C-alpha cells in the first residue's frame, strides 16, 4: 500500500519538474503562465468540476450520503477557522493571508487524493474520496478564491486594504469554477444526462486541468528560484502544521462526534492529510496575490508527503 501511495506522489513531483524544466528552457515566460492560469480557471477547471459530479454521483448517492459530505464540510470549516486563528497568532502579512489560509486548509483531493485513497483502501474508498472532493472543491472555489483575491487587492493597495470594499470581494465568488460546482450539483439532482458529444468534450478539456496545473507550479518555482523551497518562513511552517496535523485531527474529531463508521472516517482523514491544493497557485496568479508563497507551499507539502503518507498508512494499519 505504501509503495502505491508514494508512486502517486512521485507522479505529482515528476509533472511539477516537467513544468520547471519547460520554463528553464525559455518556453514559459510571464505571458505563457498568465495564459495558462486564465485557461485553467476559465475553461478547464469548470469542465473538471462539472464532469466530476456527473460521473461520480447520482441524485440518490448525493442524497443518501449527505452525512459524509457534511462531515467533510465541517472538518474543512474547522480547519479554516483554525487557519484564521493562526493568522492572528503568527501575524501573517495581510497580503498573504488568503494564500496561507488555502495552503493550511485545502488538500490536493484529485490528483493525489483519489489514487492514494484507492492505493490504501481499495476501490470501495473512491466514493468517500469523491464526497470529500465535493466539499473541498466547493469550499476552495468559493471562500478560498475570495480570500486569495483579497490578497491581490491588498497588494494593489499597498497592504492598507483601503481601495476595495466588501462588495468588491463578494463579486469574486461567482467565477467559472464556483458556477461549475453549482451547475454540476444541479445537473445531478435534476438527473440531467448530457449528450455524449458534450460530455466527451467536457471530459477531454477537463482532463488537462491537473497536469497543466502541476506544470504551472513548476514554472512558477523556476521563475522565483527553486532554491527558495528551502526557505521555511513562518507562513510555510504553519501551513505544514495545518496540512499534516490540524486537518486530519479535525476530521477525526468530526467523524467521531458524528459517530461515523471506521472505514469512511479513515478514508476522509487521509484526504484531509494530503499536500496543499494545486489550485492555490493558479488562483494566486490570476488574482495578483503572492504566487511565490503558493507555489512554495504546494511544492514543500508535496515533497513532505513522501514521509507523511506512509506514516498515516502505518497508523491506520497497526493502531
């Protein structure tokens, strides 16, 4: 099990490295990375979200499994509140708070989460991993995006926050990724079947999201200097605490309070203990936020997961 899980993480590292060397070869300057970030947020990510709902759920499975989705929302919400508390305690810069909160709270539930879940628990774990995906993606595409966009606004205001209003922030919520989550949910609940040509087109477009986003992270690391990964400032250090300690403990606590069975609880806990969400870097780039911090956070948490994932597997196997 450990070998299969590590392979999933290794795949992520290789694709990030591909993006790094593409940028190093001079193929991906600022214009290219701007295009990629806009392409992902505006086109490929929405397609991924819609098809995840249509291929992973039916109206019945969504209705019958509300307790697992609720547990995921609750655990992520607790972690998000913990991140907001850490922001105050650690005095995270105003211009980094949204990116930091996303690194602390949201996990890479698709590219790492799904293969890791099946590698550890088998195919029957996939449906519970998808329940977590619904909560994680909805949270990130709404509140997460708004928080990161606020960082960009703070940067444009010199960190004073005086040149934008709450209304400006709220406008950020209804962007293509969030709209796609709502559309996907409605299509499932209304039992709408898309024509084959349309679902195939959405699938093909959506399939490029994860590898393109991971290569984007590599490109940003090349731009900022890969040596900066070794820079463990308080933002990265606290983000690691959130990813690998606070998040899984929050899920364990929530599932225990709700009295959920051991198997789905373990699957959901593993989903909470994964590397930071790659979309953090994309949202930071498109919002004019701290893309360097986002890319470093994704890279560091991914590399560290070579150690943390085997530890969690051993804990669930022998404890």
